[in-house]
């Protein structure tokens, strides 16, 4: 899977993703650490028919906790990430919303 990490994500999380075989880049790697959020989304979504967003809403933002939460997402929501979804990651759960918003998993064509 390909990931583009925002500035709020520690580079150690990006390195962790790389160690697991993912194509992960940090905004700083791309020289994009000063661009507005709208341009970040445009870059992340450009050229992709099915893109996804993982949004962290964590109180504990220490790297080991972020990695634990991301591990849970990757183990249970890989298919959603591949199909196009917004995944909101909270302290003890995560929610999946398929794209385009308003579609449910059951209403998506197989």
C-alpha cells in the first residue's frame, strides 16, 4: 500500500510502514511540509481512482500508541483502504466510511 504521512505523523511511523513493505513517504521527504492541507490532499489523491484517508483522533500521540492503533486498522480494514475509505482512528476503536461518502459497503459494486 502507498502512504503519504502528514506533518503530525512521526517519521518513525513512516519508517515502521516501510519496514513492513509499504511505500510510505513523509511530507518532509517530498519537500511538502509547508504547503496548505488542500494541496496535500490534492497530491495524495492525484492520479488515483481509489484513495483513502486515515485520520488520527488520538489523545495519546506517542509513536508506539500510534503504531498500535495503525496495526489494528491495517489488520482489519485493508480491504476498505484498497476500495477507498475514510478511516477515523480513535483511542480504542476506528470507524470506516467508504468513499464516496454516503455509500455503504453493501451498496458498493463487487
